[in-house]
C-alpha cells in the first residue's frame, strides 16, 4: 500500500531550531556545548544510534506476515527508473 506523500510532512515534520535544541539537550554529553546550542561528534553519534532515529518503526518489529508463496506470486513495488529501457539518462521509457 502506498500512502499519500503529503503525509510525510505530517508524520515526519521538518526539524526546526526548537527540535534541534531538544536533540542537543538529550544527546550531548558536554554541558558547555549544550549551553551554546552545539553538538559534538559524540553527541551526534549518540543521536544517530538512538531509538529515536531507528530505521524502522520499533512498534512494528513484531509484525509478521506469512510469505510462503514464490516471489513471483507477490506484487513488487519498484521505483527509481524502472520504466527506462535503456540508459539512465536519455533512455526510452516503457509502460512495461
């Protein structure tokens, strides 16, 4: 299922100064940098490795879908340039 791309900004709002400061306050270990509104490489790594920045929704890790059929039996949603029959740029496109 594809969702409406306009939902991206609702589900994943853009970061602003207030949000950046919250991240700095939560993950930056150096109090002096926190006061200045800065984040060190250590603080940034802590943020990148945190559950807040997980590559998957943590509440969906237990989701199980029985997928015992051959791969050809499933609809595969592909994306970037799958409609091109030739080169990356300038190749002819096809609905196939």
